[in-house]
């Protein structure tokens, strides 16, 4: 996909609606894209119809004489025109606009929740999900012209109404997206994505063909990678590499794709543009660097690496080759963490200043490489890769000090510690700790957070493998006269394919990666500092992470 910048005139002109205020979240989202030059206009008379680009309008002002004809010529000569909300209704009396739209809206209806069905076959709507729920007003019509491509529909009074569509006219494109009268619509991430992609599509951008994805390693977690890749539009499994003949045979049987004994043979396959490195952590860097040098985009399993020096070499190689590099921090999509993070980021418990986190119980460690420190990095690097990623998502300030302690008292047949505790202090004085223990006869809460106006506790559920189930998340807020109000949060379903859907969105539309290498580097830096602290008998280490 091209990287040249697209000039976008955004007209926000309202009498009955303060579009300039309502659309601020959308403007912020568009400003974050590196391929748009956004100019905000509040007077329709200031629109320019030369030079190409895209015009995005939310307006209830009528057009000046000659403007409708200017817009029509702008589209037919290769420009893109996107009309939001009631803009088409305000402009449709002009014959040139009515001809562009081929659609006569009536309304609007009352402000209400609309259940919008996403048409999945259009490149713009891929991976937006099956439906969106937005509170807005609906414009009614008999339907768009036959040559239109529908993007969104909704059911209304036992009829199916078109909410958004696009059509090609001459060298350009016309879009009607009949949403945009409520602040919540502009704040919705899926709506922002719809507009962003529509602007790029109107400017002539098209997503690439689905990316071929090769797996390096076909252990247990690799099958989950393959299943997600198979479910996400824009990605397809193209090959698997594993040193084990049995696992290669299993991969070929599971997915009917080419299998390789050597990673270099997978990297030589031009059909594979993206590689997922699922080797043990001690050799992540070697496999990632080899894939990057072969010109592949790369997903690295967590932990990114065992040392920051390895991380920096991978980041530098990706930058040199202009390749995508990200880390599979899949538990960012766990529903309990999603709910917890939402409360913290919204200020629901005030300023967060203290956190404890825990994973474990009293049980023998597994016999896989996870329990062998030279390969795994040790106890810190296994679950710690998830827990420190969570902690650093919640505490944006720099880490100023790290102290860690480890115990080896019971399970001597494995090399990992029986228990590790890591304590972090941040630049603003906030504190966070992580405790993983295989010798804990009594379990602590998964999370215990304190803020200046409340607290959050994540309680383990009574399940056979509690770590694989979302915690019960409770929010506590102080009550007048003492005590506290307690609220148990409702959790949504887990988005099992969230990581790969985001990756496909990045490859197709250059949308921001959910997991950046800078974030993953911080996690490795904290874990490496904790390992150094343990080696020095629990010394407090001053850091800048």
C-alpha cells in the first residue's frame, strides 16, 4: 500500500449540530495517521475543488450556488467525497448532488441505539465485526442505486435500511455514511476505522492481497496461531517449519500447507510475507533476525527476548528493512484485563498508585522447556511476560527502580525458581509488584489495585485451571460514613483473534499496531533488571525504563 500523503478537507459546519465539537475524537484519530494531511474547514464557501484528495463533510448548511456542480466535477475527476450524518439530506436538493448520490434520504428518525449489520465482502469493512451498536439518528430511503456497494445496514420497523454505501463515478468515489449526530458515534473506534478506511479508499488506496503467514515451530501454541490466522480476513497460512518430523506431519495434516525442516527454506518461499516465530525464548532473536534479513514481516512469541541487547538488534534490523515487527502479547485481549484497564484509564478509581499481582498455587512445575531457566529465561519470563505487559499498560510513567527475590526450596528437579517476587517503583512514586509462586498453598488475588478514589480486586475463580479463566473483577469506591460500594464488572467475551485482526488491519490500512516494539522492549528491560537483581541477592537497581 502506498505511503504518499492524502490531502483531506474536513468540513464541519452546523447550525442545529455542533459538528466541530462532536467530531473532535474523529479528528484526533485522523491526525494520528501519518498518511493524511487533514485541514478542518468550518465554512462551506471555503471548500476547494481542485488538486484531488478527499472531502469529508458533516454539515447542515446548504451549499452556495455552483458548489454542487463543483463537487460533482471534483468527484468525476478523481476526488473522493464522503458525506456524514445528515449532510446528504441538507445538500440533496441540488441536482448535481442528487445525481452523485442516486439516493434521496428522509428523516432523521429519533436518537436511538442502532444495531448495524456490517457487509463483510467490502475491503473497507473487513475485520470490523459482524455488527456495530451505535446511538444515532437514522435516515430512511428506498435504497441506493444498483451500482452502489453497501457497507452498513440496519433493521427498522420490519424493513432493512441502508446506512452507508459507496459508488464509483468517473474517476472518483462518492460515500454516504448516514451516521454522525452523537458524540458517542465519533468516539467509537470501529466508526473511526470505517471513516479512516473510507477516506483512503476514496483516495484510490486498496489493501494488498491476503498475507501469506509462515510458522516457525509447530508446538501447542502454534496450533492456536494457525487457527487465528485461518479465521482472520487478510491473512492465510502459507507454510510451517519444525525440526520434528512428527510435528511437520501433523501440520500438513491439520492445514494442508507446505512444511519445512529448515527455517531458511520457509524464508525462501515468496508466498510467505509474514513469519510467526514460536521457538523457545532463548533463540527468539536468531530466528527473528533471520526472518527480517530475508525480507519478512515478523511476529515474535512472548517474551520478545531475554535481553534488551537482543531486542535492540531486532528493532534495528526491522527499521533497516522497513519491516513490520510485533510481539504476541495476546493476553491484552483477556476480558478481565480489558475491563480493569477500562476502569483505570477512565479515571474510575482516580490516580492509580499501587498494584499487586499474583499467579500460582502449590503444584509441581511442568516438565517442558518453560521450567528450564537456560531456555525460558526463568520464572520471571514466563507468566511475567504477560503480567509486566499488563502493569506497564496501566502505569505509563517510567520505571525508576526494580528489586526482585527468588526462592528454590521444593521443586529441585527443574531449574526455574519455585517463587519470584518483583517490585517496581515508577517516576511518580507509584508502586507495583508481581509474585509468581509454585509453592503457595494459599492464593492471593490475581490483581489488587489502589487508586486515589477507589480500588479494584481481581478474584480467581474456582476453576480446574484458574489461570486460563478470567478473574472476577470488583470495583470498590468509598461510601459516605465509612465502608465502600462494591461493583462486580460484567465481562465481555474474549476476543480470541484480536491480535491477528489488528495485525491484518495494520498490513491492509496501516492502522496502529496494538503491540509496539517499544512497549515490548520495556517489558524485557524490566524482566532483565529483575534477573540482575536476583543475581545480586535482591539488590535494589536504579533503572530508566
